[in-house]
């Protein structure tokens, strides 16, 4: 069974279309769980309207990821999927196209693409090690096996909009081969929602988070790229003693020559993209 989880607070203008896109799926084996953060705009009236077809709770929470974690605890399915309260499935056969003839027994995560609501851009194909660092897979494109959360834990509530990115990095770097791409658009995603806003704490912590995890992949190029793109902000915003410890760790792991080679590659790419 697939558990579809939506978290919402004051989403009356969009939540009904989201619910209808789920309930219209032609795949029979799913449940729909909605976690509401005590809405005051009529959202609860809409949820009650569909209460015979969905499960919902309404209670205060500590933010988006706290609500998502509540959804995880309520989910009964083998696979978990998170759909935003202003997003919709791409069509009525998304779930059946993905799961009817495939069991994915060897994979922990299955992901596809999303189509951005406002720009119509399709995001974003197969992810490899470098691309996983550069940008995360859209949350609305991913199906997680529930055991992933048992093994790796839930989303951190320290971060306002980047915890799914952090979680994906953590899980991916442990076992990239357990991730499987399907060339299918899963959802129409509102790219102007909460994730549009940068998570300052994540940007401050990005170096340490990414270095610790991508180090498992043993790629000097990725480690060098992490250093040049995020270490200097980390140095400014964290304890200098700890930052210096990481600096010397990078020198040991990557090497001075590899670091500067990576820098030259990055400068060349930036120049070619700008021209």
C-alpha cells in the first residue's frame, strides 16, 4: 500500500484540488493522510467534507517537518509519498503507472520528475553523485519505502525548508544504488511555495552536512566542490576551531593539488555557462 501524506495550514484555496487529484487515482491500494496545523481559514471544513475517504488530524506543530513526521507515524503503507497542499498529481494514473507492474524490491527510493506549475519546466531527470549535491530531487517526485525512516530517522525540525534535502543527501550517500529513477512526471509542483525561500541555517551548515555525507562516496571532485562552494560561509558562521579542523580534514582527504584542480574546473564551467 502507498501512504500519501499532505501537511497543510490555512490552505483552503488549494487543498481541495489536491485532495481530488489523490482521490481520482485509478490505483486502488493507497491511503491518504492529511496533517493540519490548526487551520482557521476553512481548510478543516474541506477536510471534513472528505472525511469518509481520507484520514486527517488537526493539531499544533513545530513547522512543516514536524507535521511531516507526524504523517510518517500515522502512515500504514509500505511506500510513503509527500504531496504539498498546493500541488497535484500529474494525472489520474500516476500511481498505477509506477506501481502496478513493478515492486521495486531492491530499491529503497523511487523517484521521477515534476512539472513546475508556473514555468512548466520539467525537473529534473536522473540524479548522480554530483547532481545530488548541486540540487535536491523535488520532494513531490519521490516515493520512500517506509523502512527508510525506520533505519535513518525522520526529518530534522531544525531547518525550515531544507530538511528533505538534508535527508535525501544522508540516505543517498549511504547507498546510491538503492535509488531508482523512473522517467515519468509524478506531480505538478508549485515552485512558488514555502521551498522558494532559502533556509539560512542550512546554508550556514551546508558544508559540514554535505562533507560528512559525501565523504562516503570517496570522490575528491565532489569534496573539492563542497569546499569551494560552502566552506567559507561555514567558516564565518561557526566556531573557528571546529572550522579549522575541517579545513585540515579537507587538505588530508582531497589534497592541495586536487583542490586547486577542482577550482579550475569550476571556474571553467562557470565561464562556459556565462558565455
